[in-house]
C-alpha cells in the first residue's frame, strides 16, 4: 500500500483526538461501526489523513489496509484537507463540450495542484464534478456556494482574484 501524503502537514489537536477516542469508544463493540466512525472522524478533522486512519486501526483492531481501502473507495471521504475555497469545475457533457476541461486545466496550472488536491497555503481545493444542473450556463464552475457560468479560460484569473484576501 502506497502512503499518500498531503502537502499540508497534519496538525490535529489533542481536543480533536479526544473527540475521536470518544467516538471510537462509543462504537467499539458494534459490528459494522467503521463507516460511522470514519464519517464522524472526518467531521472532527475535516478529512482523514493517514495519522487519523492509524489511530482508528489501532483502537478498532482493524488492519490499516482495510481502513485505507474504505476511505479511498467512498468518494465522501477525503485524504487531503479541504481549502478555504473549494473550486468545483463541472465536467458533465454540456460543460465539457463547451470547454470546461480547458478551464479545469488552467486552474490546475495557475494553482499548481491537480484535481483532488489543496494548495500548500490551504486556500484553494480543486475538484471536478458531474452535472450541477446549470447546463444552460455551460461551462460552469463553483467556488464554495458561488456559481460562475458561460466561462472561458480567460475568466479564470479574474475569478481567482475575487478570493485573494
């Protein structure tokens, strides 16, 4: 199993670990408790770094490989912390045909990260998604709750500039 590490160092607090231990203690005797534990761990930390997976593996007496397999299988879980701003580019058919792939690539180039990653300063996460239901505005991207449509590659820098604070 290859160890996936984030560009952002893990800095969990003692308080977060205490909450995680509480969640594990609550579910320790339940069969099939791994999913609820992972879901609550992600709520506590915002993502599931290898350090958190190791704690769960040790406390639940479950092989780390099994936990890693579950975390990487389900899209609800993230191995990387989310940025302050999550940029989601629609790569559904309508958007893709109108150039959203080029917009995604431009964002990746400007931010210096690939899809699913977060900038080292913790500011931006870049993800792709499928149809968000705004096909009439294709191509579309969102920054957290803000929607931008009818985009061109030339719009990318201006959109990012709105989130430099």
